[in-house]
């Protein structure tokens, strides 16, 4: 993790460090944390950068449908092209804490 000394904390006048973290979706961002009172701040440029990346992460919606004795989800065309899904090719389905991950084969 990158650690860079910065200015004084506006709350307690302690030393601030620049740190790098990620959102739950994996978007990296920098923020500043006071070594003394642990206050954390983001400046407006950092907030705008993270917000722009969220806008780029277009959310797709799909309906779950019954296919025989199983359930299926149609993958939108844009995601098919972006991740190179191919007809009749296997995918890996990985269970995770908050959902599943589908990886083209």
C-alpha cells in the first residue's frame, strides 16, 4: 500500500498520510488518513474520479427463466462481446459471498 506524507489534519493537526484502497467493486482510490485521530478524508477530485468509474460500470439486468429442470440467465450482447462468451462453450461458475462469478471458458 502506498503511503505518502501529506499536510496536517484539520481536526487534530496530526500528520496525514495518503493511502490507496478499493471499493467493494474493485475501484481503486486514494484517500488521506490522520495518524493521530484516524480521521479519513477524500478531496473532491478523488470523489469525482470514483463517481466517474462507477458510471462506467454500467449495471446490466437479466431475468432468470426456467429451462427444463434448471434455471438460466441470458447474457446481454454487450457483455458477450466484452468478455468473449461463445455459443456452446463452457463457463466456470464460482460461488462468492454476495453472488456468483461467471468466467468464460
